[in-house]
C-alpha cells in the first residue's frame, strides 16, 4: 500500500511515478483525495480534478504505455494560492491530439472510448498537450474556495 501525504504551502511542486496498471489509477485517486483535503477544496473542485486527472492517467496507462509493466506514468502537481496543475506523462510514442473524433457526434456515441480528452477539456480550466501528446497538463483554478 502506498502512503501519500502532502503539505500545504504557498507554492508546492511534487512528482510521483505510477505503474502502468490499474493500481496506478487507484494511487492517483488517493493522491487527489489527499490534495483536495489538504487544500480544503470544494466538492465541485474535487469531482472535476478526480475525473479529469484520472482520465489523463488512464489514457497514459492504456493508450500511451499500452499497459506495458516496464513503462511508468509520471505525474507531477504544482499548487499556487490560485491554482493547482497536474502533469501526466507516459513513455509511449505520443499521438495527434489535434485530430480527435468528436465524442458528441452521433456516429461516435456508441463507441466505448474517446471521451477522456473531451472530459479533461471540459473539467479543467486549461489543458495543454506537449511532447507530441505524451504529456498533458491540467490546470484547475481554485476560485470560490
């Protein structure tokens, strides 16, 4: 079992390495719970962060690293008094994040995947892809807390 702790500071940056397996998502969920509790974030912020960041980790594990146990998912998070930013990087080849099918298009509604990035973009205040799509940063503004 992984013990996760974080300290509240005016600005903080921390890194975490996750396995490319389902337990990586569980570890991330615990970390998000700890961060949201430490920073006394609202339930709305918690829900948006939980769904957005776990989607990013899920994509990194299953699409980026292809569930390869020899590859890791690297997660960083940085807090300021105004925002919290998570970065998720996989060890895969990347992807073309500018040409994704629209999951709200009727022909895509029945597809079992394809909604993760859509969710990230609608839940985070800013979503930025870098390194040919291998890395994504999600920023959540901490207003109304």
